C-alpha cells in the first residue's frame, strides 16, 4: 500500500485551497478531473480570486445585489465588488500552485488512516475530508445535517447585478440569476431542502421568458450548520465541515478561507514544527471563532423564512438604505486581506 504524508479527498475549493499550502508528499483524490465538477453559480467577493492571485478566473464583476420580492425590486449597492468566476480556471490555477500527486478515483470509505478507493488503498497520518456535504471520510450524523438545496443551469444572456427572487414564506423557495459575461447562471433553491426545485426552476425560466433547458443541470445540498472540524483525527473543511453559510448559500469564500488556514497549519505538522494533536486544537479554535457568525446567519434564515412576506419586503426596503453597512459587516466575517496575520496572532 502506498503511504503519503497527507491525503485530501475532494479537489474543489476546499481541498485545493488546503493542498496548495502543503509541503511533503501529498495525495489529492477526486472522482472527477480537477475543474470538472462544478456545482455552484460561482459568485463570490472579488477580493477572493484577487487574494489568490487568480484574477483571470473572474468572468464578470458586480456592484450590486438585487432582491425581488412581492413584485418589487430592492437594490443593495455593495461597497465591495462581487464577481462570478469560471470554476475550471479557478480550480486548475489553484491546483497548479500546489505540489502533490492527483488520483482520479472514487473514495469508498476510510479504515483508520487508510483511504479505500476504486483505484486501491492509500495511507497517511494526515487525512483531510474536503469531499463536500456528504463528507465521505467522516459521514455526518443526521442531527448535524441541516441543509438547503439548489439546482442550476447556464443560459445565453447578459445582465448586471446578482439577482435573487424570493417566492415567499409558503414555499421558502428562492431563485437566482447570476450574469456571467455572455451567459446567465440561473438557479432555484429551497431553504431547509423541504420542497421541489427542478420543476419550479423550469416554471421560473418560462415565467421570465428564458430558454428552457433540461440538460447541463447541476446542483447539490448546501449544509449550513457547522459540524465538528475534526472527527476521529480527520480534518474536515468546506461543505464537509458545514462551512457554507445559511441564508446566502455562500460556500466558496468559507471553503477557501478555512482551507488556506488549515493547509498552513498542516504544513507546520509536515515540517515537524508542531504535533498533529496541536494542529487539531489550532484548527478547532479557528473555526470556533466564527461560530457566532454562523449562528447569526442561521437565525436570520429561520426568521426571514418565517415572517409574513409583506413584513420581509418592508424590512428589506429598510435594510437596503443601509446596504453598505450590512454588506461590509458580512464581508468582514472573513478577512481575506490579512490572512497572513491570522495564524500569527
Ligand atoms: C446550485 C448551487 C449554487 C451555488 N452557488 C454558490 C455561489 O454562487 N457562491 C458560493 O459561494 N457558493 C455557492 N454554492 C455553495 C458552494 O458550491 C459550496 O459551498 C462549495 O462548492 C463547497 O466547496 P467544497 O470544496 O467544500 O465542496 P465541493 O465543491 O462540493 O467539492 C467536493 C469535491 O469532492 C469530490 N468528491 C465527493 N465525493 C467523492 C468521493 N466519494 N470520491 C472522490 N471525490 C469525491 C467531488 O467530486 C468534488 O470535486 C452553491 C451551491 C449550489 C448547490
């Protein structure tokens, strides 16, 4: 059996952000080639690809979010630009900036420190589960498994701003249109995963005179409650750790933030500076520091999906007049401009 210093399962945002920080002899495993398994609309803050030095992945920059509710269009101008990125470019550039072996295989299970795949078994002292919401190395217990759901398609078209359409308390369904150059990424999601999304997406496309397609659909669950960052000695990051936000469904920025920090911590283990045990404490501490923000967003999601639609529309109009304040607070949950200082502190 082949032995590595570290093995990461999942070659998307979280796994690649972690892997590129690591030295030693490492293995990254994914069931799909890097950049081929897009599940997301890939909207994020512009500062994310910039901080990674991958600005060529940016397809379109947006300066406002627009909420459509009860027939009104409420504008949230942002003090910080958002953008939509090209998944393949971002992932391939992240992968190129790291130094590790890549294995195209499906992970079946873990036996202690051994990862069992369709291409054989591999062992490492350091294991990272970055395999998305199903967390293949560290499956979650049902009570930790709160998730929203989403499905999306890509259509020709162009527009400005990131648009969200909330259908209301009755269905708790949301649609989005994220313009990306000559295309629109159009999706449907359901808070708490309690309703259908695919058929409603087609109805939404019809209602908005958008071409209806039944191919190229991608989607997934978005877990939004923090799970234990370390389970049975295995580090979890990204959706596997429940790092995606409630309410906004933003998961790329958290996956890259925690992945980067986890990678830097684990690098110190590989280089013999700290023990694996100490690394677990450091990482758990970092995640714990963000617990309040996660809880707050979960509370917002529960509240906003429970109040009457007209109250929500009124509250949204009020909030839009302080849009810059709220969006700045939201941005500050993760400080991408001072990532280097976080582990020094
Ligand atoms: C429809 C939709 C739209 C979204 N839009 C946005 C958005 O615009 N902005 C945003 O910030 N977030 C968005 N999200 C959330 C975001 O996509 C996730 O939070 C993010 O992808 C999490 O990254 P990750 O690396 O943890 O997991 P993933 O991106 O899910 O990657 C997991 C990787 O693990 C691999 N894997 C899984 N199981 C196995 C296995 N058994 N063996 C081998 N490999 C395996 C997969 O192939 C995949 O490459 C969206 C989600 C959905 C569903």
